[in-house]
C-alpha cells in the first residue's frame, strides 16, 4: 500500500480489476500476483500508466547529450504493467503460475553477461 499521496492519485492500470492494460499480456487472475498501481520514481516519472508522458521523463527531453543509462534499473520497470509481460516466456510463467527467479533472470542476455559492472 502506498504512503505517497502523489502515487495514490495515479490511475490504476487494471482492466476489469484483473489485468494490466498491455494488449498482449497474460491475465494475472489466479496467479497469486496482485496488480500494482502506477508509481512515481525518484526522477518524478510515472511508471506503469502506459502513457509514457511524464514531463520530466528522459523520453520527453532526449538529446544527443542524454545518456541512455539514466533509464536503467528497476525504478523504470513496473512489476505488473510492463511491456515485458507481452513476451511468450513471461506469459508462460504467469499461465503456469511460476514467477521468475530474479537472481537468475534480472540480467539475461543471449550472449553477454550483462550483470558484470563496468568499473
């Protein structure tokens, strides 16, 4: 439950109380997952409303000087209303009531170990 008044005023991402509004995403009904409302990240950008139109979003202020890394990290991903739910692998996880092991899948890439730092 959110304690941030700004977050509490955001529209819910639900359709019929059960699904995020990503067109091809799976139904979470019966999966044990609760649909989460949109939230505002530390940059003041609304995540999970599917409008992708926050005034201070890097997407609305992109330039040659914008470092794409500014949009990296969990604070840019909504747990239940993200385009990633449209993939066959994630639809299968929900339909089989299996949640991904975040220790193994957070930094998946077919040929590179992207979990390693660049330091």
